[in-house]
């Protein structure tokens, strides 16, 4: 009878050990898969961030070009208005009835912030 009890206890210990080893192995596999997944996510995140940095650099470059062009256009427009205003302000233009209206129009245009 002692042998049977010993075999039963030994089989439970063996079964418990095998079950523990199996679950530890399974957890190791899951942990490795999770680590591989996280690694791929981090790599993709870095690629996305680099692409975003490039897009932002392009946007900043285009914005600077736009601001520069806008300043140039404002300067050209101001010169054109000044030229037209000088023509209207000349002595030979005062005898026309529309010149007062044009003068007032250009004065209002000059008041617009540049």
C-alpha cells in the first residue's frame, strides 16, 4: 500500500511540475511575441515621426517662401499705388471731375495696413 501511495504522490508531483513547466514556457512565448510586437510598434512610430518631421520642415519652408513673396507683393503694390497717386496729384489732373473721387479712393487704400 505504501508503494501505491508513493506512486500517486509522485505522479501528482510530476504532473504538477510538467504543468508548471508548460505554463512557464507558454508565458515565455507570449512575452517574446509581445516584445516583438512592441518593437515593431516603436520602429513604426519612429518612421512616422520622421515622416512628420519632414512634412513640418516642408511646410515651414513653404511658409517662409510665402511670407517672403507676400512682402515682395505688398512692396510692389505699394509702389504701384504711390505711382498712381503721384499721377493723380499732378497739376494737370485737377481739372477732371473724377480726380477728387480717385484721390479719396487712393487715400483710403493707403490707410489699409501693409
